[in-house]
């Protein structure tokens, strides 16, 4: 079997920046075990697979090297980049069926804008297990549907902290987002750790911003914000809070085009 493979750096306009995702177009779904093996072989934080739907649009799924996940922003951005630029999709909007419902992506003003459901976090109690994850107590701890969110008072702490990944792995969550108010043009900054999904640190995480955007919109009173994820590769997102939906805008560049043979 021969399958097309693209590797795309998402949420950046420079190769070697942002978050790399593999994208595999399919005519029909393979067995789940094969999808997982391909993602494991790619060994990137996410591989996006998609098939055309008879009634229009696409069905999208995302796999880490270890598991299938419910939502992935950067692999959706990368997939949209492939459909628009390599498959020469003629329109300006895409629709994807997914585990997280209907997702839309619009091409506008040089950006790809993801329209995702909001995941409003709720405050939770700070406990011993959470305290083991970082060497400083956060200002607040919240939780979305899948991830913890810890708010700190200093951008530099978020940038430089070394997390206890073994402690994070033991939490009842898919991962931990840490965040602080931004400086130098960003409204807020973040990092994301998900060792329980096989991702020690994700370079730029669209799904985490479905939690971050409603939180910071409430704190800042802004509906439009610029976010930066402070991983080693780094990335920038142009965010909008639309109550029950969030919009995440970014750029993407193709690093690799190839073929899978198995």
C-alpha cells in the first residue's frame, strides 16, 4: 500500500518553527491498528488522517505515537494547509467531522483560522499531586474537559521552568497547561506537557487554547488576543473568544512531501 505523506510546521511561517504534524490523506479509513502504527512510525506529537465525506467536507482523526485523541489544533491546521495548498481546494472554508463535533477552518488574510468549540475551565482545588508537578505554587488551578490549567505570575517562570514529568503523568488528565500574562506584544503565554499521551512537551497546542482563550478573555476583558507558546520551537496564535466557540489563527509551511509504503 502506498499513501501520500506530508509533514507541516503549524503556527509558524518558518520551517523548523511551530509544531510539526504529519498529514496523511486517505480515500477510506484503514484499520485503527494501522493508523496507530503509522503515527508511531512518524514519531511526531500528532499525525492527522482525513477522508472525504460523501455529502461534502472531510472526516478527520488525530493520533499521537501512543493513542488517538479527541482534538488537535496544530494537526488540523496542518491538514487544512495540505488541502488548500497541495490538493488545491478551490474554496475558502473547510468543514471537518471529528470526535469533538463539527470543526471549521477558514482561509483569510494570509491566515488559516480554526473555529473550535470552547472548553471553559473551572477552578479546582490545589492538592499534593499538583504541587509535585512544579516547584512554585500557581496563582490559580483550573481544569477543562481534559487538561489542567495552572496560572503563574511571571512569563519568565513559564518560559524556564523544568516540570516534573513523572508527577504530571500520574494526574487524572491528558496534560497540564501552564500560563501567565504576556509581555512584549503577547496577551498571554503558555506551555503544554502531556507525557501520559507520549508527548513530554508539545511545541504549539491548538486544543490547549480552547481552554486558555476563554480564561484570558475573562481576565483581560478582550475578545481578540495574541498568544505565544514558549516551547523551544515556539509559536504564535491569533485568538478570538466567541462565547461558545474560539477562533485560532495561524500560518503553516510544508517541510516534507513523501510516500508511505507498507
